[in-house]
C-alpha cells in the first residue's frame, strides 16, 4: 500500500534528502528542483571529483523526480509559481526570508494555491542568535549537548550518520502531513517550520528530567545506562554484544542461563538499586567483561534468548546481509539504478496492512533534470520552442 | 494570514492510546502537542509502567511527566468485559489507535485491529514493537540499546576497532516514535481518500536500520564492510571532533578554500605546504596525522576562541556544548525551547515545547501530564455514558481515578 499516492511535493531542498524520501518512499510524487549543471549537492556525496556524482545519490534520491530550474532567474521563479497550483506541498531547507526576494515565499505562493503546505527546515531556526550558523549536522549535534553525551568518558564520540537531520526532517514531514490533513478540511494551507537543533533538543529523555529530579546530570558513560544495569556493550570472542537488563527478574534469569549463581545469591549483585548504583561500575562490570570475552556472540545470544532478556549482537552490514529477521522484514532491498547498476538499499520500516508484493519495488533515483521537459510539457503546456528558449537562457 | 487556529493542526483528531514507556509515548505525545485528543488508557491501580521510573519529585516520576503532557488519562481494567465494552465505544469516535504491547497481546485482549475495524472501518491501528510483528525475533524482548545493536545503528559509531557506540539518549525509541507518527498521519491521509483505515506494523530495529544507508551502499558497490570511522568523516578531511583547552570543538573544512582559511586562522600555514595534506584525498588518507597537527593548536585554545576565529574566517566550526550550556543558552531562551507550565503534584515546571511551528506560531502546551485516571470521568461522559453508569463502573472497579 502506498498511502501517499496522489500527494505531490515540490522539493526545493539541497543537501538534505530525508524530507523528500519520507514522502517518496510511501508513494508521493516528489519533484526535486535542482540547479542546472550541478544539481543538489547530495549528488556529490562520495564523488571522486567535483564534476562527478557519488554512489549515494542513488539511495538518497530514490523514487523522486528531477527538474533543473534556475530559481535565481525571474523566469525560473515564474515557472515555480506556475507549478505551485499543481502541487500540494513545497519544501525548502533554508530560512524562508531567502525566498522572499525570489518571489517564492509562503505568502506569495499562497496566492497561487491557498491549500499549499509550505515546509521550512533550518539547522538552528529562523530567529535567535544562532540562526545564521552554517548548516551541518555535525554543528547541530555539537550545539545540542547530544554529541557531548555520547561516548566514553575520555572524549565524545561522533555519531556515524546525520542524526540531527533525521530528527529535523522527520518532524517536518509529520508537521506537513498534519497541515495537509487540515488543508483538506478547511481549504487553507499553512507554513510549517522547524529546526533540526530544536528537534534534537526536544527528544531529550533523561537530562532535563534528571536535572529537575536530582539536580544532577548523567555523565558520558559509553554504552551504559545510569539507572538500569547492567546495560552495556561487551567484547566477545568474535564480535560485540549488547546486554540491557531492565529488572531484577531479568538479571536472575540471565544469571541462571549463564550459570552464574553468585550473581543471583550475592547481596551485592542480586537486587537493584544496590547492583546498579554501588557495584555495577566496580567489580561486577569486570566479571561481566570476563564472562563475555570467553564466549562467542552466538552463545551470548543463546543465553539471552533462553532467559528472555534483551540482548543482541552489534551487527554490521556483514551480519545484516545474512540476518533472517532482516530478510523477513524485507529491510534490505535490491534497487536497479540506471547509472550505477544494481545496489542494495535499506527498505521501508512502516509496514501497512495490505502491503502487496510490489510495495517493496523502489523506483530508481532520477538523473539530473530528467523530468524537466515532461513535467513542463504536461503541467504548464509549454511547447518545444518555448522550452528550447528557456534552455538557451540557462533557466532550465 | 490564514484563519486556522494556530498550534491545533490536529485538533479534532482522537487517539486511543495504549502505549507505555518511551517509543509509543513519543508518538502519542506528538499527536497531543498538535492538538489531538489523546486518550491514554492506563492499567487499573497501576498505570503506565514509566510512572515507576525515577527520578521522582513528590512521588511523581519526572521522566513520566516529560513524556505525557497534553494527554488525558483514563484508568481501566481491560481484563473485564465491561472494560472492553468501553474501548469498543471509544473506538467509534477514534481516528488512530496506538499500541506497543508485546506482540499479539492486544489481539488476545479482544482489542486488536480486526475487532476494532468492525466497529469503525476508518480506524488507523499502529503497532510499535522492538522487532515487529514478524520474523524469528518477534517474540523476544527489545530495549533501545538492543535495537541499536541488532540494527547496525550502534556499529555505525565509534573508533574503527573500538566498541560500537550507542547514543547518549534513547534514540531508537524516539526515532521510531517519530516514524510511527509519520506513518499514522499517512494512513489518515489515505483513510480520508478511501474511507478505509489500516493496520501499521513498525519495528524499532527496522527504523534504526536507516543509519546503515551509506555503509550498505559501500558494501554493494565497493565490497567494503567497515562500519565505523571514529570522530572524523571518512570522505572529507578535516571534518570532525578535535580537542580544545576546555573540552572539544567540531571543525569542518570541506573544500580547498576552507582548508586554506583554516590553516591561516589557526596560525598553521605550514600545513598548506605539507604534501600529506595537499588535497582532500590525501587529507582523508592521513587524517589521523592531520588531526594530531590540528589538535596541537586547538588544544591550547578555548572552544569559544576556536569557534569565533574559524567562523569569522568562513570555516564552519563550533564548540561541543554540554547539555546544560545548550539548554540554558540565549538561543534556547530566545526561540522558546521550553515553557513553564503547571504540573499537578509538582507545581510549575519546565517542559520542552514541540519543535514544530505552524504559521510561525509555536504549539503552546495546553496542560501538564495527567495523574492516573484524572480524565476518566470526562472521557466517559464525552463518549456517552450517564452519571449512573459511570458511578457503577467505578464501584465495580472497571474504571478508576487513583490520581497517583
């Protein structure tokens, strides 16, 4: 089931593909508006040189369409305005004030389409002292306190993917969907905006609360968790394994399955909060490390399954490719890309009842400007002569 | 400007919320923040298990309080047939059901999708779980850390030969709650169009797998399975986390021009001529040596100095701020990151506002987190029960208002 069939989105973002991807993955028609010549900077991610495309655009732009329109030209801006009545949504990832001189800000476009939902994602917001800071996920994470909270005590660990952009993008797409539902009811669209920074800040689930409750802040403790223990990641003979015990019952079940009766009977370890607060970071931690380093991740997994406690191997791409759960959930899918051939991509997490076979068929990413002429012809009824003139003037 | 009531984009939507703990509660609170009526169904005389998680103020869990603002709490015994009957009545008015019970539990209670859709075919029924409703792991318990481990999420961060690193918050919980929010809204869009709802099955591990996107492509095109790359980007250098005198700073020089400016700004012009760093490819190859050279300078500078100097020179940079610095920053206060609202049993307390703005208006917080069963009576009246019927149901312990 593709729930968003019929929804049309004009995607003017650059360097942040996650917004369009949420819509495109579930059936919306997402038309990227890209700079003629070089296109969205995301095409350059992983490229070997300035004038080439990297492989990642095949993933980031999947199932989308592409038009090359120069929106710095008055003719380009006029094309956007004329396209707007044919679309339900438009999205940008710069402050809206940048669009006003181009005549494609919300108020202007609203007069072309009252139901338009106009989405704006910025890194830090459209007001406040940080609003003009450069747009990088790493900067958002650095200023959110979340980078500081991640890692072992000696130094923070950079997160290996743009978490801030995910939060910001997925929040914005939800807000835009909510506004779209409203627009269908009332006939009136809205401007919907958020910043990646504010989204990351607002998913804090421990720090503000610990401050309020205990007047203390949790420390950077690697893979541990302050109040339920043991939660940690352990090196086994052949890989890394995560354990996350949430209660005394789970601890006893785990200890029994591991053959460690002392962990059940010894009053130092048998109950929380004593186990977590006083002994975990002391000798119990070392005992657990010794235990895991003597077994394989398969054995650790067997023990946790027998005890029905949360535990699992730290899978990398290698393991995921052969993982039965991943196969059943269809979370790795082949996508045939016309430019780079067969690729393996991450599947779609939301499984809608009545999903049929071809819901996991993912359309390939467009080449730069591939749909410029078909869409101009179809929606704006431009003739070949008109389009040739626009091309000569470098508008498209 | 439009006449839409601001902050109420989902006003009129009714959510029947069976969720507990974090991930599900997160999805439900997005609905609540945007103006929907979220009817949170809580276990009789016990409530959402998150109510028992410390830290506490006046016996109320501050964690629980932060996840459940703007919702309404109805306390019920779902094992009793009269309790189920109330749910069936609520289903008539409901647009979205949210649940994150163990797989199959809600069906065994007689409150699953197949039953509720008979009552209301437009209902959108979202099931959120660790591993999803299918696959060999389906029946096993899963917490945030385990979803991070199994999905490849944890393996994506950390030193190349070091431990996989999970993030300092429960990221898998909140990302999947956010994903579920999106999916529910999509299903509502479809239900409006077709008149029929659907069931949605979302696994926390599946959502977390999104983190592996680039490494999956690396494998598929280059056969590479290296998952994590430490504190420096694997494709561009310098681009990462560096030591400062009072902590750490992030520095990004992602083109030649910025690289030159960086060298000048850090009084390290000799690096420009160093053959190890002459172009991006070489800098990436030698990024450990590069980091050492840069840290020799940055280690002697305060974070604020690095930030000021580099930004002025046109090089993206920032001190790594602690949580408290971010939370109490001028920026946080100017944009209204938090709002002080009355919370029963605690008093005035600071909550995060929802980060979305509609027509540039923030979503104001209507009220704090409800006590257990605080809204039982008002919800029962709203769905059509009489005063006498309500009194009897309280007496029979089908519904409650323990207000803990």
